[in-house]
């Protein structure tokens, strides 16, 4: 094992890798509670049951996808990077594809499956470099920041800090309400721990908020902590239903946009995470990422596996930097993370004490972390600022990640052409320009 992961060469040992893997798990563990709530649309009232995914099944799918993905990353790519269903992508899945477009969640899982299969093909070929180079870095940063704002908006909504208003569309909610105060407590305590650089701050913040909720009778105390694993049957294999029962639903521009969005966000989010973690761990060589193809392949295999189990796109987690900071340098740490996700399957009773008010601070804090990419955008260049800003602002305002991406990709070629920077526009961007124009004409 030591030889396979090159412990001696990288200056690490079992103790450091185990602590690193545990730290990464604690930093990521919030997804076990957040993802089921997100995909079941628990915070949205008056929805037909058919639109909601089963929370227990999604919990199992989330844990299994995270476990398999982390094990793939550790064994295949040998990187200390944990994987799980991605924040932002789950929001797009639930609130844009299912809630806004009215597409059945089963068909949405098919979109995740297709994006994963395409990702595998790209990972096994040289096309991934071409696509990465085709999308301008400025738009990549804008997409990340826009998703961050969208997630934060969801968090404020779930906490009822921001509520609907007939006159101004949105307004400040009743901050004296018990559930809202509980969410505010969670936000404040999480911010304190984040500022103090406590590992797993988001996870611990959720635990403390849940405990307080039980003390003040806002959350029911669970009758047990450990129980048998919930059934994954309600979601397992649902990704294949549209393929065999309603293939016509997959032959639409709307479905194509969904697949592209899943693929786009996962593709570049993974690339950014790989570079960030590898740089922090000192694994970069000549400013290049060793075994990049294997890392992307592990990520894409995890997405396909997760879609079959019944969850949104699985991706590499930037929270893995916490594990690296704790000493992790090899894929053995990812194996530890994966094993811990498997063990988490037996603690499902705790899932049902995690309410939207408890997860709201996690969404808000993750949003804060994601908008850090704003600093990389060239705001002083108006031809860049316009498409970047439109991408960012329209995601929360239209309640759609896809719409934000589409608007940004439409304006980018226009402003760059007008600025005399035609040579900097990759031909692929013109193709995306046409696709998204047709998207607005025939879908929106």
C-alpha cells in the first residue's frame, strides 16, 4: 500500500493520510443532509408527491455516490480528493430542471447519466483540453460566482430570512420567528468557526444548530441514532426509465441544454478543484497536473454511478483542501473518506432531524466560498464585465442556473466582437451562441 501510493516519495504516512481523509469527510459531510432536502424540494410547499424524490433513498444514493467516487479518485488517480453530489448542480437539478421546467426527476437523472457518459468519452480522449480552452476563463469564473449567489439565495429562502413580497418581489422576513432565529444562530456560529479556521466548520455548525433546535423544541428528538440503511429502491435505476419508456422526451433542445449544463459545470468545477488541491498538496509538475486524465475519468465514473443510484451530478469537492491542510497527499486519504461515507449509511435517523433551517447556513456559507472567483474577473474591461455580470446576476434573479449560463454565452461573442477581439473567440463559442439563441426562442 505504501509503495502504491508512494508514501516515502511524497513524505507522508498512514497517520497523516487517515487524519486527512477524516478531515475531508467532516468538511464534506453536510452534503448527506443537504442533498436529500434539496432534491426532495422539502422547502417548497404544495408540490405533488410525484415531483419530490424520496429523502431516504437520496440519502443512500448520496452516501454511495460519495463513497464510490472517493474510492475511484483514490485508487485510479491517487489524489487526496473527496467526491460527492455537487452543490449548485443539485440546486440546478431540483429548482431549475424539476421545479421550473416541470421535467420529471427521473428524466433529470437521465440527463445526469448522459452528461457522465459524455464526460467519460471526453476524459478518454483529447477533447477535454480543447473544450477547456474554448470556454474563456472569465466566463468560468462568472458561472462559479453565479451559482454561489443562487445557492445563497436558496439558503436565505429556506431560513425565511428572505421571503416573497407582492410589491417588491422579495423582502426581509420575520427575524423574530423561531425557525428563522435558529437558522441565524447556525449562520453566526458557522461563520465564527470558519473565521477561526476550525476544520469541518459547516458540519459542526449543522450539529450545534440541530442540538439547539431540539433543546428549544423546534426540532423533534430522534428516537434512535443508528438504524438499518433506508431503501434506495425509489430512485435506483430511475435514470433508465425515460430511455426505455419515453425516449421522445430526450429528443428536445431543452433536454440537450440540461445535459450540457450538467456537463459544463461538472467539467470545469472538477478541473478547478483538481488544480487547487494538487497545488496546495505540492503535486503539480511544471504547472501541469499529473494523471489529470485519470482524475477526470474517476469523476465521470462517479457521476454515472451516482445517477444510477439516484442523485444529481457527483463532482470533486474543494473541501478536500481541508484534508490536504491536515496532511493528506495521496489517494489513500480519499479511500478513508470513501469508507467513512459508507459507514454514514447506518446513521440515517439523524437525517430526519436536519430541517431546512439547519441546512440554510451551509448553503449560505458555500455560496460565500463560491463567489470568491469574482476577484479573478477583469471587471475594468467592459466587454468582459457585461457577459460576466449578466451570467452572475441572472442566475438568482431568474431562479435558473441554465438561464444565467445561456445569457452570458450569448453576450460574450457580441461584446468581444464589438471590442475588436474577434481572434480571442474560439469557434466553439459561436456554436454555443447559436444554440443558446435557439434556446431562448423555442424554450424560454
